[in-house]
C-alpha cells in the first residue's frame, strides 16, 4: 500500500510573478481595512489630537529660532514633525497586523499556495503604505484648518510628502520584523511603540535640537527621523527666514540624507524580515 504525501506547491519565480503576488496580498489587506473602518478612524484620531494640542497648548510658549515667540511660526515649524510622527507610528499597526496573521494561522494558508515567499510581507507593507497616504491627506486638511501653510511650489511640496511616505514604508519593514518576532499582536503593538517614542522625541520634530544637551543634540542631528523632518520643512517652506541650520551633514543635506536613510532601512529590514518569515514558516 503506497503512502501519499502532500507538499506545498512550489512557489513560482520571477520578478513579475513576485510583483503580481504582492499586489494580490495588498488588495486583500486593503479590502480587510475597508471592512473594518474603525482601524482607519482610530489611526486618524491620535495625529489630529497631536496637531490640535501642540498647536494651541504649546504654540504660544515654544520659541523657534528666527521666528520669535509666535504661535503661527511654531505651527508651521511643527507640522512636518507631526506628519513624520504619523507615518512612523504606523509601524506598530503593521507589526500587529502581521503578528495577528501569524497567530490566526493565515500565514500557513499562504504557504500552501504557489506564490513568492516575500510577497506576503511586501503586500502587507504596500497596503499599510496606502493607508498611511490616506491618513496624511486627512491630516494635511486638518493642518490647513488650524493655520498651516506651505510656501513653496507644488512639486516641492509633493516631494516632501513623497519623502514622508518613503520613511513610513521603510519603518513598516521594521514593524514587519517585530510582528514576526513576537507571539501575540499585543506584544507587537507594544514592541512597535516602545522604541518610537525616544526616536521621535530625541529629534527636531517638536522643538529645535539646539535646545538639547550636546550628546542628545548629536543624536537628534543624525536621527533619520530628523533628516526627514528637516527636509520637509525646507520643501514646504516652513523654516523661518533666519533659522540657524546645524552644521551636521544630515541637517545640511536633509533631503539626500532622508532618502539614503530610508533606502538603507528598507534594504536591511526587508532582508531580515523575509529571512525571519521563511524561518518562522519553515
């Protein structure tokens, strides 16, 4: 009597197939998000609260060099930091989503299909990118309502939002790695947030880094988060006319530094996440 063994179909290769598989997974995650609208709504509440609180509670008491003690000056200085914080905090959601899929056994179902192995993670991060873009649109509208304005041409403003989305996409791969490394979605949420708070607050997002102690100032200047914030302020025209630009290279060339940081983070953490995914599902 012969014994029949069942094995998972071999994954089809090729870049084209990988792209198609990734888009299918992305579509699946987007449909899931649309069916659970509270995921998007709750994701919008926190950044909107930050905009309102920082604009009206701290706006009249924080001085930005070159603009004087002005609520309007601080509001324009602030918004790039709020935008950047919003795209990076989406990391926790990405990690929790992947951890939830692992916990429910959905990843095992994907393994039974003849699809590119990295497509599951790529599709998830692409879906998160779309959600982040929608969040940025809503947040930008709220920012305009509270008085934020840009002072550069359309293409520079668009480039600023492009850098924000690239940073968010890069950080989603960190979230993917965290989600694959923990046992529960709750742990992924905690693990995805605990390191983001020092990253975002030891930066130039909410206050000028020049007001920090020297050792924290150096960290803030070379923080990838700070590079993106500084680049967006320049591209949005939100830097005060006499704002003293720090001598650190990332602050002198923030757009290039932001691009380099994001690409490096994607290359490193995508490699680690795909490797972890293969070992976790082996």
